[in-house]
C-alpha cells in the first residue's frame, strides 16, 4: 500500500514570495490534515478536511495561508506571502474516518526555509 | 481543552539502559492515546496506541499504559538500542478525530 506522498521535499524562498505544497493521501482515507512543525516543537494542526469539506481551520493564518482539497483526494497548501516565521516542516497526514482506528499516517514532510 | 505535556529532552542513554518518557494529558471525554516516533530524516510513524483506560499499547519492545486516574501515558522500554535514537511524540485524539501532539522528546542512545 502506498503511503502519503508529499512534494516538494525541500523549498527555499525569499520572504514575501509564495509557495505551494502538494499532498496525496493514502487511497480511501477520507480525512486529510496539514500540520506545521517548527524546529523543536510538536506538530500544530493547520487544517483538517473530511472528504473535500473543512472540519477545522481555526489555526490556519487565513491572511496568508490557504488550502484546498478538490474531489476529496489530493490537497494543496499555499502560503502567500511567506514570512520568516513560516520556516518549518509542513506535514500532511491522512486517516480513515471514524474510530477506533484513529491512526494518523504521515508523509515525509515538506521543509520550507524562508530567507 | 485538549492538550498533551511530555517530558523535555534531550535524553541520552547508554545502550541497554531503561527508558521512560513521561506524558500526561488533559482531555474532555475519552480520548485515544498514541506514541509516534520520528527517525532522522523520516516522517512521523505510529509506534503504539491505546484506545481506552487500562489498555496497554506495545510495539518493538516499547510499552505504554493508558492511566485515566493519573491522566498519563508514559512510554517505557526495558533495554534501548542505538537504533531507537529518534524523537518521540505523545499524542491524543478526540471524538472528532482531531489530534493533539506534545512537543517531542529527543532520544540519543550511545553504544
């Protein structure tokens, strides 16, 4: 079974530029998450999708971050314009809907450096 | 609200030493509890989980018991190996399938 795919793995941009990250979850996984992991910290949820609907985006900085999940499969996360503090690893994860499975499957992450 | 607190690192142990990484949680309702591990250069992967009180999760020699009375889920291993060097994250999920992670504990095992 293929895992969660993310790209690009690494991205370096100047502040005020834009960047987009792509995620392909595990086939059949209805729930998709984007997390931000700053060095030395735990993952922080940015947005959670159930199929193509948003479940929780309360911690997404909506003035600069946007995310979509068209057709309930792939997802993209965009940052525009980027700030220095956006330097982090952006993790995509997916899970089957409902409990007790509850397990998150993570991609390898996209490391963003903003200069 | 829901939150997870885990002991800060970094932790450095000699091979074959006993490991404990403490984790406590705050939650409404009855969450599921998890330990995730992140090996160098890799993504997070599930190490073990427990879905109800008094459950014990175990995998690769690691164990953790869901203690509702102390709201804890401490990770233990009797004899660590160099290959266990990684960052360990405690996490909980609530009924909405929302996950809350601790800050992570870095473990280095030296030969």
